[in-house]
């Protein structure tokens, strides 16, 4: 199955608000100081997604080959879209998580309390920094995971948990591999 910018989700897989709340309540506590890089996805022309085992991340280009680097005026605050693996699995409910359009999936707590703006992470040889850019759900997120999923990530009472994810920027270039440790270096 090819996933691209026009892909939509399977409405039969969309969870309702009660199912999402119940699922969120039973997710195991996320790791806080160190975790794992679980998924790397690059979006090629027309948003065609490719799962990678290894990727280069650069200060100027972000994830090499990613659509962000092809933008004539890329927003440095939105260089890498990141989502927490367990939350992604819950929301996807059996659909491919890469439908979300993120670049990196981490087994790590992405909440504001754990990773405030300016926090730094190391994955492999790469140093990344949390940017102030909010990572919000949009029309495409709704089309892929349903209205209840969009309302969950927009919920003001739990927005601080960054269930939709966060944005990172590359501070030191290098290579990353699925399965590598993610280490929180500093919190701002």
C-alpha cells in the first residue's frame, strides 16, 4: 500500500472519543530521560512515504530527502515532525502510523513538562532541539484518523501532553538508525 499526501484513513478503524480516552488511560507511562527511535519516515515528491532504517539529518536540510528540504522557504521551527510511538499506535488503531505524516517516532514522553521548548536530545550522532512551533492536527489528520482523534489532540485540558507531537530542529548533523537510543541531554 502506497501512502502519499492524498491518502485517507479507513473510517472503520477510527476510534470514538470514549475509546481514545480509555486507550490513553491504559497506555504505559512514557519513558522520560531516554527512549528509542522507533520509526523514520521520509516524504518524497507528492508526499509518498518511505520507511527508512537509517537516515541522515542535517542542520540545513533536516531529514535528507524529506519534503521540508525541498521547500523554497522552509520553516526552521518545523524541520522535523515527531510523534510518540504509543500514542500514534493508539490513534492509528491498526492503520499504518506513517499516515500521520511525521518524520520520527520516539518511545519517549513528548509532553511540555518533560521536553519544554529548547530541550535537547541526542539520537545517534545527531543533536536535536525542541522548537516553539506547535504541532497541531489538521484536516488531513481528521481524514486519516477521524474527528475524535483530532479533538483528542486539540483538547485544551491535555494539550500540554503534545499527543499530536512536537517539532525538532537539527543542531548537530549526523546519522540516525531505527532502534537507537534517544537521550534527553538538557531541558530548558
